[in-house]
């Protein structure tokens, strides 16, 4: 299997995030996650690593707001320029907003703090010196994977970091800056019919927002009930698309403590929907944070569960680009990822 990967993600490693609105903790979405997956893949006899190609900004601007992308590009430099104390010790800092914009009637304002509150949804999307370049490369990894799946008509793995599925058209959220899966699926949708299945523990709010009014890309997310889980305001069962997209989005919010059985039965329903949509390609947003030991999840999916999930999704027999999203039980992350991927060889 082709694995697309770049070391560029190391440029993005904030020294902290602010957890649950108050506690400063080390950044959960850290480079060690990738090291664990790479090392597990290197032990297999089927993982074939390649570097991503550069597709330029056009496919990214096809799903993201230009002013938002400009904000990501210049945020760090503007932040340093705004305060000599920050500029004196940049390694101790990460850009986070101090206030959040209420979207109506808010607008992006001239100050970097004002745009921060407008373009960032929470306190885990910290921006540092290398964030923008790492996010661009991560999007190119996803694009390279869908291009490979298109050309070779087989499955590929985009080892993306930072992840993408919480980033909306014009906002960063939940460790995500550019929505890698959405950029890649939108690019691929010019070449054939695409379905996106999001199996990260957290609802794929960004992907939902981006495709919500479209009927040419089916989007499905299986996740922790937003009544108790991040992203809290989106991902409910009654959100099913709007306008032309009505009926082309589906959320499966599942209760706390969902195990393999409950998870697999929701997955079965999702796969039935995908089959009747008859797509040419599948984009699978894969987060391993459904795992029982994950510090950011409340499901109890087991490693055997990941194997079953992989088997069932691979059973669609579609060229599938698997895009890495979350997963924070670092010690188990490599093996869990390999366990899912090996079904797609
Ligand atoms: Zn997640």
C-alpha cells in the first residue's frame, strides 16, 4: 500500500493547549503520534512510503475562504510583531485567541487578536511558527493520496498531521487548520462520485459544514454524542444536509461507552447508505480515538474492533484514500492504525 508522509509536520508543535476551557496541558496532538504510526508501518512488508506532491493553493481555496487561509499564513508573524515580549521568547508561546467572535454580526477585524477570535473556534488550534507550512503539506499529503487512488484505482494512506476534519470553510478547530479530507474529496469529486466516511471519535463538523449543501459528495460521520462530546454544537442526528444537499449528510451520534458491537452496527448502516449512493471513490477520515484507552474518547473499540472496521469498509471494494485524523493513545496508535490499514492492501 502506498503511504504518503512528510516530516513537515514537525514544524507544528505548540508547547501547550488549553484543555476544557481552563487547564494548560501539553499538546495532545503531537509529533510522537506520527512516529508511532511510521514505526509500526515500517515493520510490515507492505507499506511503501512516498513524499507528497505539491498541488499549489487552488485545491485548498476551492473549499476554504481565502481570507482565512491568509490569516493562517501570516498569523504567527503578526503575533510576534504585536508584542516585543512574545517576540523575545517565541518558543514559550502559541497563538490562541482571547475572545471568540459571535458570528452574527461579527466580522474579521483588523487586529490579529480580532481575527484570531473570528477564525479559531477553540483553544486547541494553537498556531506557531511552522503551523501554516505543516498544514499545507498535510493537505498535499491527502491530495497526493487521492490522486494515487484515482490513477492506480486502489487504496492509499495519507499520514496527515495536523489533522483536518474539524476545520471548516473559514475556521480552525480541534487541532485542525486545513480540512485535508475535504480538500482531497472536493478535488477528487471533479473526477468521479465521492463519499466521505468519518470514523474519528469526534464529529467531523468541518467536513459536515463544507459539504452540507452539496448532493454530489455524500458525508457520513460516526462519533461521540455531541450532547456530551466535542465539538458540542454540531453532529446531531437531525442534521441531514440542506438545500440540494438535503439527505446527503448523516450523523451517527453514539453514547458514551459504545463498544465494538454498537460501533459496528452503526458502521453497517453507514455502509448501506454508501452502497446505495454508488460512489466511485471513498475518502475515509480515520481517527483511532474510538479506542478504549484513548485519553480524549469515551468509546471502547478494541484492536479486534479496528480489524473488523477495516474489513467492513474495505468490503465496499472502492478505491479508498484513508486520511489520518485523531488518535491520542500514542502507545497503541501504530498498531491500531496498521490493524485497520492492512485490510485495504
Ligand atoms: Zn478525534
